[in-house]
């Protein structure tokens, strides 16, 4: 091999057809060695000191190094935790820009930079070599034949319906997916799954983290795993456990097939922390490359980390090279893998400065001006665990946000709490109290009732308490504030009345989700009443608990056709999807929304204060000529409530388009002004007819 200086212009390992350029950022290192390994990753073949350093990027070029080569780094510098430095050249380190990983981490004490068992990790230095148990980075060929048919769907925000799923859990138990594809990237794009998604009316699949990840040692010792994937270590590499061979090409093939079907792919990304954990964690990558640059360190005592995430550490995007890494990663997934959008876990951490969350943060500014990211969907989980971390409604106009206020209000409403009609009215109309500012549109609100974190929809109405004993934490983990209702019995039951009530409440929740303005997000499995047996924190359950059970497919608890009907209604009535904010009665007599009493009169201030109110009725007016209004009625009361159909000169009657108490939807016709009754715990919808 011929060694030359190469270039610092592109970080990571870049193959150009003749050789490979290697470049690694470290501001505080004193020397960097590139380590080359055999094809099995067991034997270190050669160590090459990187000869050049340009603006804190160490780099070299090696002729004849081609795709498939396994490698890692050893980085020399001070081991001085009290000053924030944790260099240890005995530890093989992953390239932060690794595009593919070979092998999995085999846990041992050798992965720690200090002698485990010592009183303090800053007083000892571990000289054991960890290379044998480390995954290795792999040089890749980024080229890929996308084919002539692959066209990115570019689904408009107003038409977007998100389906949150875990790659493995989605298809592991799906019998119409070929056995060799179950639980893999290929399973997601199998004909059976694509047909299922199209039948639901889903436009966008949001995948739980697929970046290269590590299973925590404590979980491995309990025979558990970081199933959800929020323990990432490689921001450019698709996780290999979901592929039979080449994870990068497997993932891109799946994206291409979903795009051919007109379905977008979004990734849940975790840039806020890494798998290295707190100051007692292992040295696998960033900590050993340049701890003081990559992480937020405590200003009074840099031995410790500022932990805004609850995971032991926080990635510091105020450092320009760390910010560059995150931006390079996002662009890579868009340009090389054709991803259509991102959901950012604990996004508040990414926009933190010395004084907390900053709407003008360099990360938010960089995203806003980046031409590659301009046309992809950006969704924030707008909170973290640090001081001032709750920032729902505070992100810039390019962003949409998970709206936990919608989730909480809807759960409380359908589990029987009264005096919520004022808040429910706001949540059904895109939460203008949170998002109507700074030129934001209604799509800013990502509405959800269930997501991966918490009860499934079936469990929401089957359990009053969490049941997380299988997680091995004595049921202490997971939220205690679930706003759930077991309908009279904790867990499974044969009581037909309870079974019927639970089914009814699930349908009501789904109806509200898809009739609400904003962007709906459906949790995979809710369409077939998937249960986790009351576990509301199945992050470590890579088993039947965490995988979707498809036993109800085609049975009474199958809500697939019901959801399909709701997505059709959403397409039919453009005012539900409209990106403009609603107003009330206008001077010309037109209106965006009319809030009505049961007697079909427009609500006054006193009507909003009706004691223990559980009834809400409103009309969304037509947004364009020829469009019909839609009259929506929500009755969360345990008894039927009489109400009158709205009287409007231009609409003589109203056609029923939804009744959640009906097994098969019927289309009754009701004259304007006539009185009918809303069944107990029901959602009704009617289209105005001339």
C-alpha cells in the first residue's frame, strides 16, 4: 500500500475507485492510528499513523484499499477525566462516519477506559486491548442502482398520514411475509406489508431508530436488549441486525420499493446522546476520539457530563465539528439513502446553548438554510429532561412537532374525564394555541394518541396500571401518568360488555385522530388491537411483548377497514387537511368553524363552561366552491345525548358519513333541524347536502 497525506475535505472513509481516503476529527488528540483488520475482524493486520493534520482533522490516503476493508482507530492523548480528556489508545474506536458496521459488540471489562472495580474511574487507566470484542467499520461503495422507476413520493404535508413502526417488530410475526424476510428491512417492503399500508391509507412510514446501535451491558446480562434502538453509536450506518447481508444496500432496496408504492420513509434519529452513556460508561467511539468536543461537560467539574437526556450524557452541537457531523449524517441519509424525513428524539437537546434552548441555535439555522434538507420532513420531539426542556410550539416554521398535549387531552376525554370540551376543541383544530404563530401551518401539530413509548391503543383501554415487571426494574420504569381506563377489569377478559366497550373506545380514539386537523400519526399494530400485556415501556422486549401480534387480522378487533374509511374521509373533506388556520363566523356569513350547542345554536362563552360537559359538536365550513361542510359530533358521555342537525339555508340535509357505534358504516340522511341522538361514547360525522 502507498500512503499519502490525502485530504481533510471529507470525513470518514471515502473510496474513489482507486483507493480510500481516511479522515477523523479530533481537536485534542496527539496522535491517531488507523487499524486495518482481516475480513472476519479478528486479526489486526496493520497500524498506520495518520501523517497529516489539517484544522483538527487527521487524514491519509491509501492506494488499493477497497470496499469491504474493515478498520478502526486508536487515538492518543491525555487521560485526564478531571480536565474532560479520556484518551486511551488501548481501545479500538469506531469511526463516527462509518457507513457500515461488521460484527457486534461482545461485552467485557476491556471496553472501559478505566479499570472497572476501581473506586473512581479518573484514578485508574486500563491497558487491555478491546479490539477483539469491538465491531469494525467497513469501507463502502456508496453507488447504488436505484432503477428508472424510483421516484420520491414527496407527499404534501396536508396529505401525510404517518405510521410509526419498528423494523423487526412489524413483520416478525406476520405470516404472509416470507420467513426469511420477517423482522428485516426486506420484510417492511414485502408485497404483503405494502398492500397493508396502502389499504390503511398510510402515506409515510416512520421507523424507530435504525442507526447502528449497542445493547447495554446491563440488559444483555438480563438477557434483554435495546430493542427500540435508542442507544445508537453510528449515525451513518444502518443497523446490521435487520439485514441478512449488506445492511446499507438492504435498506436502500427497501426505500426504493416503498417509493415505487408511493410511500415515504422517515427515520427516528437519536443525535442527542450516544451508547457510551455517563462518565462510567465504555469507550467505544466519541469518548476516546475527543470527549471534550463531542459531549456537554459539566463546567465546574469536566469529569462529569451535563445530562439533559436521562441517558448519562448529551451530544454538544454547539461545537462546529459536532454540528457538521449531524448535518453530514442527515444529508447522507437523504442523498445516499433517499430518506424522506426525520423525527428527532429529544430535539430540545440539539438546540441547547449555554443558556438553555435557543430558537436561533446554529443547528436550527443550519437545517433551515440547507438545500438538501429543504424538501424533507422535519419533526421534533420538542422536549428533553433538562431545565427548560419542554418546548412544544417553540420550534421554527420549517418544523412539525409531536403534540403531547393532543395525546393527553384525547386520552383523558375518552377515559371519562369531564370539563375538557374547550381543550378538545383546540386539539381537534390543530392546537392553534400552541402553533399559530411565526407563519406556522396546521401541519406543525403531529397528533398522536399512542406511540412506541407508552401503552398501545388496546392496552390504553385494558389497564389502569403499567405492568413492566419483565423489564427487570421492579416495575419502576415507564410512566405512571397514562390517563388509561381498564373499563372495569384489569387486562384480558371474556366479559362481552367490556370487550365491546374497549373496541368502541379504540374506534373513537382513531376517529378523533384522523378527523383532527394537523398531521395524524398511527402506531403500528393499533389497527389489530395489538397488546403488550400492559407493558408501557417495552424498550428492552425483543420478543413477543415488543413484536406486533397479528392474531386479530381479519377478526372483530381488526380496525383496518375502519381506518381506511377514516383516511378516505380525510381525503374527501379538504377542510380537515387544510393548512390554513380556522376562523369563526365572517362578516359575509361564511365561516371556518362553527361550534354548536346540542340545540344547534352557536356556542357562547357560558356554553363552554357547562358543568362536566362531555359533548362537542362543530361544523367545518367548505374551503372552496363545491366542497361540502362536515359536521362532527363527539359524545364521551356514558349516556346518549340528543342534538339537532345544523340549520343552514344552503344545506337542506346531512348525510351520515361516520358512526363509530356501527360495525358497518351506513349512510343515513337527516333533514336540517331534525333532532337525533348521539349514542353513548360515540363519534359521528355528517356531510352537508344541498
